[in-house]
C-alpha cells in the first residue's frame, strides 16, 4: 500500500509531487509528505491526515522550491499515523531523505546497530531506520574513490544488502541535487520516462498526466535517475536492461469526471469494462474463446486435471464464482484458496494442477507469494490481472488481462465483474476442449454478450435502489444470502457494505442460515436475499420465508417478471433474466449500489474508507 512519487526535471518539483500524491492517495491516506532538494539543503514538509486537510494547504501557503524531490502518502504499518511517522524520513545528517513502501523485518536488529553508531530516532517506523542506514553508507561512499557507480546508488545498494524484508524506495540527497535513486524488492516501483524530466512512482496513475512511457523495475533493481536519463543495475552489481512500455489508459480515465465519487463512476463503467474483458476473445465460428495470453497449447490445457485459484478479498469472491463456472463447464475440480493461507500451508498439489492468481493490482503481496510458491513447486502459474507490467503479471507463465482501466475507489467494483467475466471465458474455453457441446457453448457465449446491456438496464434503477438504501441506512447488522453462483455474490455484497459503511454484514449460503445465523434475525436486521428465477428458486424461497417468519426485513434481488415476491418481502430490486452462470455479473450491481448509497447517507468517505487502502502490498 502507500504511494511514492519522485520527480526530477525542469519543473518546480513541489507542485508536481503534490499533484502526484493526490492521484496516489487511494493507496494510503493516513499522512503525506514531500521533500525537495534546493541545492543547499532539503526542504521537508509532512503532515498527518488526508492531503487536502494537511499537506496540501501547507505546501500552498509556503511553496517548496527545487527541481528534484520525493513524496509519499502513507497507510500506517509500523507506528500510528502522526507527523513524526509520516514520510519522508531523514538520515542522521539531515541531508538524505527516503520514502519507503514495504516492511523491514529485521528493523530491530538494524536499529540496535545504528544506535551504536550514534543515530537517534524520532519516529516509530521501520522506514526511518532504513533512512539512517542509507545515510551512514552514503557518508562512507562519498569518501571512496569515484568509479562508474554513483555514490548515492552505491550507498543504497550497500544498505539494502543488510535488509531483510520488502521495499520500494526513493532517495534524494542535498549533496547531490541532480539525482534520485530508487530500488525495489516485493513492492512496486516504476520509472516514468518524460521529456527532459523523469519520474519514480509506485503506481502509474501518478505519472500518467505527464508521460505514457514507463519502465517496470524488477526485484533487486537499483535505478539512478537524472532529468534526462536513467541507469538500472541489479543491486549495484551489473547493468540491467529494462524495456520501455506504454501505459494503456489515458489520463482522463483516472479522473473523477461528473461523478461525486470514484466508486460510483466505476460502478457505472461496468457495462464497458465487462465488454472490454470479452472484446476480441469470442470466436463464434468455433464457439470458443481465444486467449492467446495464456501461453499454453491446447494439449497443455487438456492435460490440466485440477485448478487452484489463489486470491484475496473481492478477488477471492470472484474466484468462488469462477469455481462454479469451471466445474460446471469443464468438469474440472477447482479449489479456491486464500493466498495468505496458501503460501504458508504445506498443501499437497497434484501433478497436472494449474494455479491461477487473481488480482486487480497485480501487486497483492500474499497473492504474489502464493504464485511464486506454486512456481517453485513446478506448477504452471497463470494470472488474472488488471495491470499490465505488474509484479504478478510478470511472474506468471501467462494470463488474462482484464482491461478494466484504473480502479481508484478502494472498494473494488468493476474488477469483480471483469474477473468473473474472464473466469467464465476460461471455463468456457476449457469446457469446449473437453465435453461442452456446441449448442451449450453458444448459449453461454450469447448470454455473456448480453451482460453489458443488462448491466446498463440495472443501472437505470439507481434512483430506486437509492431510495431503498435510505430506508436501511441506520441498520447495525445485515445478512446477505444466496445459493450456488449467488453465494459468492452474497459474500461480495456483505464485504462492500462493511468496507464503506462500517455496518456489520455477513454473507451465507441461503440454506446455512438455519444452522446458526438465523438466531440473529430480528425486526432491526435486514437480509438481502439473492433469488433469481433459477433451478434453486423454490429452495431459496423457503429460506426467505424462514426469515420472514422471524420478522426480519427482506430486500430481494429477483428476476424480472417475478411478481410472486411483491407481497412476500419488504423491497424488491429486479434484474434482467439470464443463465445461472451469468447471475454474479448482474446481481452484484444492485448490491454495489446499495452499499454505496447507504455509505453516502451515513456520511462515510466511500472512496477512502477508514483503515483501508488500495492494493495490499504488505503482509
């Protein structure tokens, strides 16, 4: 999490960095700071709180001079949010500044050594320890005979050889105002290549307004950045060649536009993003998806005997929906694993297992580690990912890009529907290679193609969904229930409500309510029942009646034309009819809107919910 931006070039660094920090704030908003080298010294400004309430007014009232600097927006790990714990951190001399994403696992040992060297500490962070360590090595490097390696880059390389943990860092020195040094291990860092200016960022959204050309750094890369050049080595040992890539989305795609919140904007983008996830991937002649990015031959795909999905959060819910699709379409057994648990378990993985990492950002630490563990064991690893050039996308043997564009809202929305879409395509592909008939394949394909228009129709009911949301905005507890494909959707609906409104919510398979949770039902506890007109409609209807008998308020998400529910529930939201495998793509939309409108009514910051940040890049 957290966000880094470094700038060196012809412009005044302060405003450029501040603008970049605003674009990165969804990565962390406990505190923010920037440090600009003015030639004679460092100008450091940092404040606790969101940028527009803290750092922004401070920088505006006292402009920071200089053309090279670094900035950081923080999601707290070591140490509570405070001015002292905010980044950048300085070395003992006060002439080296460091911003850091990640966790230094041996920080206590390093701190003990540094205290013996006379270092004093002002914060509770592991990052300040890294700043002091780099500063000590810089003092030594400056005294050594000059060679091809820059003294600051040498100091960073030497310091990082003592570090155990993860890092994405950017470093500036008052004694060298023409250079930024960066390094990464397990935390993303990207060079933005401009015209007579360069950037060092943890997320391309911070640089996209200035350049579309980027270089994705690998683990153990150290980059020395000047205004007109960059040089990359492998932790200071040898030169590394890195390819320049093009950012696939425009600066406007990361702007708010006419919407009051990014979350609402991204909910309304879903007709287009689902369509983008399918674009160019449906072969109607062969009734077969085309997915060349998998980098697997038909023979290799047919040899797959078991699939393991590894994911976290919303991506884990999409994986559950994908499990139902893959097992139904292809008759392949599927296991869905929490990436954070999978990486530490000694789970037996049979020969012929395909491991699929599912992630929006491509930087989720646990998912990245789970994929690497699977690769270490010799299993083919694929990625379902939204970010080209991300760590997971590059680690995987192949994969499927979502093409959903930037997702700025912390509570993921369009990523879920895009992930569920491409997992349906994967299931359809593997099904057609095995036993799925042409007629059933075509039926599924046509149903998928109708989804964007059907989502648009659901979005037309936004005002009605808002009016329903207002009725329940003061509830303290919610239940979400569904069966089969709608069980993962229920989990996702509960998560969205928890994330942005802070209402306690739980998702369950509908039949599980009577095995304990129904004890919680009362007149003040609403239940959202996902009850499409499918093969288990009558079973779900019985579960609905059990809740009604206990006087629990019911909001039903039902198929159009189901008038039977009007007198059975308190409120109904209708969605277009479709095949059962498509139901997660449709039924999740009203759940996202319910959560959004409830949170807005409660006065919550839906784009930046408390204690959360986008892309969990630390354990």
